[in-house]
């Protein structure tokens, strides 16, 4: 069975966006007056469960994105770096968008948790490949 990494990555990306931005009700935010206000996302009042949820949310994306990038014949270091960077960019963009959603709070803790999830997903794919190579089946 050939894995379609591009399709799996797109599904994982859409799942992340749906989970983090639903319902899509963007409104003006009076506390955002300049670009500096958007760049300065604070560390919010996160709980352990919230951190675990944010890590787990990005594991599938890190897993599938790693598979997609490995098929592009990149080095392992380049793949992991790209997954972490893309996790950072996507997570930060989501946090900025949440500034404009009523009842949502932004947090750098969420960004760091999401990066960790992307990295964990990448490591899981590497482990899966090793296990499949050593499997007698």
C-alpha cells in the first residue's frame, strides 16, 4: 500500500485548523492597535491538560509532514528542521487569528506545545520506519 503523504498531510492540516479556529467567528479586537500588539503574544494561564491537548493536536501533522518531506529526498536534519519550523509558523498564525475570536486566548505556551507535538510526530514516523524494517512480516 502506497501512502499518499500529501493527502494525509492536507487532512492533518485541515484537522488542526478546524480544531483551533472553529467556530469561525472573527471580529475586530480593540486591544490590537498595531503590528506590535500582534507580535507580542503572552504566556497564558495554561493547564497541564491544555498543554497535552496541544501537543497531541500537532502529532499527526508532524507525522504526515515528515513522511511527505522524506519522499522529497531531504536529509533527516532538514526534514526535522522543516517540520519544527512549519509547526512554529502554523501555530503562531493560529494564535494571531485567535486574537480576533471572542472568548479565545492566545498563549506562547500553545505555540511551544504545538512545536513539541510536530517534533513528536516526526520522531514517531522515524520509530515506525525502524520497527517496520526490523519486523519479520
